[in-house]
């Protein structure tokens, strides 16, 4: 072969190799192939990276989640218990979210949500700036500040903006067919089975069943707007009081002590049992009493008024 041709071929080969080298360098520096397919929160699995705080900073609200034995607390809700569903949702992300691909640069968004995970000694374990969902799938556009890059990651990063959705709800869930007895401040009615009339101890029949059904409908999903621990609740500010006891056929009793100043309505709820409770009732109290003991819950004005105004009407 002509030596000149050999030199030209060798030069072209070297140029090709250099082009391949710089191309791979560009891909490595711009596409982060060492991250694609990897877990977003891989560092959380390290034994010494114990989570001390999870901070979700939204445009209009910041939520701080604090670990407490087997549960999590919401700092901004007087350290009441965080929604079990949200905590499960977060841990599913921690265990399964992966980097799918890198994304081009994007303009900063006023609607971005910052997810920050903090460990011992205020050590930052992970931080994401979450921009938006991509399409209908559980894929999200995020920025990873530690990498100074934007990525599409898998997972579900849709967080509620209202405080009540961050705490464990509802307070109680009672249906009319499960209701065995109702006791107000001065009256009690009961029945032996669902579908029967409610009667008092002196055989007077409850005549305004429709009104009772309206009350119990509120108890089908009794939610609350705010919560305070007993040490931070000042009952002297609420001169109007009323109490209820709702018992179901399992022997579980919900005692509601209501407080109001005519504008706000708060309730303290305790779990009790009838004289002959079932195992179901005892188990429910065993696993749920901690959600009520020492807490006061602010009801919506509509629900509070309904519970304060309800009066039983009895006739022979």
C-alpha cells in the first residue's frame, strides 16, 4: 500500500478514536449514565443515614415530618400524627424511585416543591426540586441540586397543599346501620338490631330519626381542620359544652366532648366500651387510642353547629 495512503488512514483512525472519546466524555458529563436506572434515594439505605426530618416546602406551606417510634409527626400540626397513607407513599418513593433520563435545562418555577431529607447532625441526605408530572404516568421532572442537573424520575410526588390532608384522618367512621345507641347530655336511646326503632329506657320512641341520620352521616367520615395537644388547648375560651356517646354493635363507644365559643367548635374524643364489648372493640381501642388521648380537634363550623343543635324528640 502506498505509504501516503497508510498515513492518511492512520490519521483518520486517530481522529475517529478522538471523536469517540470526546463523544463518550460528553455523554458521561451531560447524561450522567452512572445515574440512569439507579435509585434516586440510594443513599438512604446506608445504615448510618437515619432520617431525622423530612421537609416538604411548597409555595404556600412547609410541612416538617418527624419520626416518633413507629409513626411520624407533623411539626406544624402541634406534632400530631402524620397521615399513614402519605408516609407509606413517601417510603414507596424512597424504595422504588429511579432516574429515567436526563432533561434539558428548564426555567425556575414558582410552583416547585422542595423535598429535603435530613439526618443526624443536620446532615442533608437528599434534596430534590420537584417541578411537575410528565404525562399521565408516574414520572416527574425534578432538579437534583447535588448534580446540578434535571432528570425525569419515576414515583409519585403529588403532595396535598392543605394541612388537614397531612394528618391522620378521619377521627371516626360510623354508619347508621352500625349504631346501637346514642347518649346526649340528658337522653339515651338504643336498639337491639339495625333497622329497629331507637327507644329510651322508659319505652319512648325516637321520632326524628331523619335528623339523627343527618348527624350520623357526618360521623361517617368525621374529619377535622386543626388539632392541638391538651397542654396547648385553653378550654376556658370555650364556654359552651356538650357531650355525646355513640355506641356500635361491637361494643365500641365514641365519647365526644364538644367545646365552642359560638364561632369555633372543638372536640375531645375518647374510646370506651359497653359492659360487654367484643374482641373487635377491644382490639380497635388497643391499636387506635393513641390517636385521641390528650388531643383536641377543630371541627368545621357546619359540623360543629349540627352536633350542638341536635335534640332528640321522644314520644310514647
